[in-house]
């Protein structure tokens, strides 16, 4: 085949070799055959660094039919034509490659796949200068997160900038049933510029349309493209209003200083109190991460009510965690604040108490160690810092011995705790507990678990309250106690298989012998105050949650557990039982349900027939007349378009030493799908005992693959010094890939 002739690759493997020989003789470029399609390649001229294409990358052509004109140095590929150029791929009905001008022209069903995964579709395109320059007609670019740009015309310049004329940007999909329907939202612009190097999308003369209707116009606007995870720039603003600080606006700025650390500056500018400065620093290291968030304000108009009547108010919170190796880690989580209501007043944090801690932890197959410190601060009226303890150190160590003893498991638990406060009891304790247990199955399916433990405590105490002591408190003292215990647990699982499922009925009996509790009046109760007897504690060997209190005397726990697992995947469980004080001094207080020789009855029930319904309940019944003393019920249900959850609690003050009055409350939340993408939702909390509303709210929301919207109304009835009951509305608006904004207002502040 001489120069100037035209070769058509139809019978691929035979004619490809002939064309390859002719082209090699002419010194133009090399044609190779990969599998059955024909491919042509040539070495491009010039660097491709801007594109991220390796230098000297070949141009590979693949098609059903390929024609090469050696006079014009032009290859024409038709029929499933594909060009491979570095990490770029171009597919079309027809592709022409001009080697002299380094130009690729594609016609019909054009699709370009870029190295970052973005897909460009067009009717036709022309690219030159190693794909860095070009012109595209009827272009559509598919970006990450379902975002895309569509335009009448497009131009590629510099290898990384694509400009679109009369273009739109959206992350919404066309309705399959009605493709001509307006998109949920789109940005229409005279010009859109996508810079792949800087990873930005810029707009000129842009209009935001919702459901085909223009709602906002901006002369210039830009945002990171959807592939960006972090980039410096302003974030979406949020707006608020309050009768306390007036109108407020927050415009965060995110500063991406380095790949592993950044700073968010998010001041809240208010009309009545001035600017509240809010910073958040984040840094990740090779071994962990930490954050620091300081906030502060010089109030322009401090309220008269304490504690917010100071000019300067502020807080600082910080969190961190670092791995020392695969077994050890250390970290902290701490917050300091100038006064009790600052965080809630400015909407920074709604907590009513703060716990700050630092820790060192290690864990292995048989070892657990934790060194921790705690500082507590109550933020409610009546909470005082003087009475809140500081805990330092708190050491917990658990070790399970490698070697078994008498066929069972031997473990050693050690705790060290030191608590101090300005007013009240101080204590330091060392507690060590050596325990053993073994399980074996006897004939007939009887399961026995013998166990014992040897525990010793040493306390150094001061200022322990004691009504009988002079001044109402004990002086400094050292208190020791030895608490051995031994017991046996018996179970008999009875299993039955039926055509509807499997059931297990398991009677359980447990007896524990130990001496009476000692040192109760000499040791402050710091970690075992919260106690409410229910079915979950029935078979606990020590029903107190902490170390300071310990069950004394001989006690038997008797009951049963019944479970059913049906063939359709449903599950239910029922537990019921009672506890008996057989000998020794009873350790439990009045109203605990355990203070007499025969306890109240306790039971629990869980029912889940399927994933759409869950019911959980627990109750405590009087031992003599089965009168309900404490009841808690929770139901969660999903039925077609309705989701609802209800919780109910009815606890008599006699049923819990921490309750000062009868408590009966109901909480309800629901969400109803009223249309394909619309829902209404609401919640309510009501104090039945006192006929008081605690909180209620209602709202409406919209959501699809690219838009989120909600409007909610809430009313709270909580009061704490300068924090008063309030009604609020909150509007949130989110556009996928662009971000969102919100407006949160105290209704009473509107118009003030």
C-alpha cells in the first residue's frame, strides 16, 4: 500500500497487519491489533502534565471500521468508535483523529470519561492540543454525587477549564414518568465555568429555580465541585431570632489550612448583644485527632437576671483521642463555661450538666485497664460547684487468669477512686475483688453455675454526713471491710420446636450467701445512688450499680424467662420473678422494693413480630396485692406511610428513693407520609400527674434525592432563671452538593 492510498479495516486481523506495514514504512505511526477490534496509536507531541496524562502516552483508536489517509495523516474510526488517550476515553458513532493538528473530532452520541470519573456527553466535540482545547455542542457533564452540567455550547481551555454557555447545574434526576416536568431545582446561568485543577464551579448571572419557578438571582456565585471533600471558603449562612439577643446571622468560613487540620470561624452576629465569636479547630495526626472550640461574647445589653447578667460570657470545649499502640489509647473530652445558662441561651449546647474527663485505657485478650479523671458541673438552678465532686484518679483494672481453677474462670478486679469537693464528703478507696465461677451441665439438661468472690475495701474518708455525730458529720477516718460471698445458680432450659417456631422456657433460681454489709454509715455513697429495682437486675449478684454499696446477708432470687422465635423472624421474651432476703441485715432502703424479706414482683416483656413493630415493657408489682408501683411501656410502629413511637412511665414515689413525688408521663412522636415526598411530623411530652405540658411540636417536611426542606414549630415549658418557656419556629433548606441554610426564631421575638 503506497503513500496516498486509503486502507479500510473491515476484516480486522488480516488487513490490520497490511495497514501496519504500510504506515511503519512511511514512518507515520504504528497500528496494532488488540483482540479483535482494530486500534491505531501515535506518540503525541508535548507534555501532558496539566491533564495528568503520562508523558509519551499513545493515542489508541478502536472501532468496527478504521480508515487511515497517509497524505493528510488522518484516521477515521466509525462504528463503536473509541479513543484511549492516557486516562481519558472518548466514545462516539464516528471519531476523526488528525495527527498534524493533534485534533480529535467526534460526532454522534459522544461520551467522554475523564480521569476523575466525570462523564461528558454531547452531540459533537472537537478537542486539540492534547485534549486541552476544544469546542463542544449540546454538552452534558455528569459529575460526582449525581450532579451534572448541561449547556448549549461548551469550550475546553488550558486542559482543565471547561466553559459552558446558557447552562444549568443540578443534582436532581428527571422524572421517569414525566421527563418534561421541571426539575426539583436547578441553577440557570449565562455562563458556568468548571475548573478541574482548582475543583471549583463558577456561575455568572445565575438564577435558582425551584420546580421550574425562579426564586433567587445572584450576579456571581461559586462553590467547590462535588468531588471536593474539604476546601476553604464561606459555608451556607444560618439565621435566627430571639427576644434575648434580637436578630442573628451566622456566616461560617471554613479554612482548609492543610489536609490534616482546619479552622472554622463561625461568628453569630446579633442585633442586641453584639457578635458572639465561635471558632472550631480540628487536627488529625498519625495517631489520632483533637478538636478545640472556644466561644465568647461581650454582651452589649446584659439581662438583669443572673447568671447571665455579666458582660463577658464564654466557653471552651475540647476533645481528643490518640492511639499509643494497638492496645493502648489516651484522650479527653472537656468543657468549661463562665456560667450556667450561657450555652443554652445562645443555642450552643442544650445540656443541663457537663462532664469533663481525661483517660488512659488499655485492653488485651485478658486485661483491661483504665486511668480516668472526672469533673462534674451541674447547670440547673440549685446545682452548686461546691458540692460536685472531682474524681481523680479513678482506676479500673480487670484481669482474667490464663489458668483455670477447679475447671472454672478466675478473675481479679481492682478499683482505686479518689473524690474531693469543697463542701461535703471526701473519700479515697481501694477495692479488690477476686472472683471464680464455673458452668456445667448435669443430666436432664440442668445447668449449674457455682461462684464465689472475695472482696476487700479500704476507705479514707472525711466529712461524711452522720446525723448522730457532733456537727452532723464524721471526722477523718479509715474504714475497712471484707465482703466474701458464695453462691449457686440453677437453670433448666426447656426447648420446644413447633411448626410456628421455637420456644424456650427457663426457670432460674439463685442463692447467694454473704455476711451483712458493714461500714454503711461511715462510707459516703457516691456511685450507687441511682437505684430502681426491675427485672434487668433480678439475677444480678450485686444489685447496686457501683462499689460504695454492696448487698449483704443471704438472698435468693427466683424467676423464669420465656422466649419465642417464630419461623417468620419474630421474637418475644418475658421475664418474671421475685427476690427473698433469707438471713442477715437487709441492705436496701425503704421504697426500693427489696427492703422486706420478700421483694415486690418484677417483670419485663419484649415483642417484635417483625421489623415494623416493637413493644417493650417492664413493671414492678406490690408483693401483697399485685398493685402496679412502677410501669414503663414503649411502642415503636411502622405501618405503610405512618411511623409512630409512644413511651409511658408511671412511677410512684414509694417505688424509687430518688423520686420526691409520683411521676406519670407520656411521650409521643409520629411521622406521616402524606405524599410521595411530603411528610408531616410531630411530638408531645405531657406530665399526666400534674396535668402539665412539657414540650410539643409539629412540622412539615419535603425530601427527594436532591432537596431537603422542613418547617417546624416547637413549644417548651422549661424554666431556669433567665431561661423562660418559649415558642420557636425552625426552617431548614438543603440542596444536595451545594449545602443548606436554616432559620430558627423565638416567635415572641418577631416584630420586636
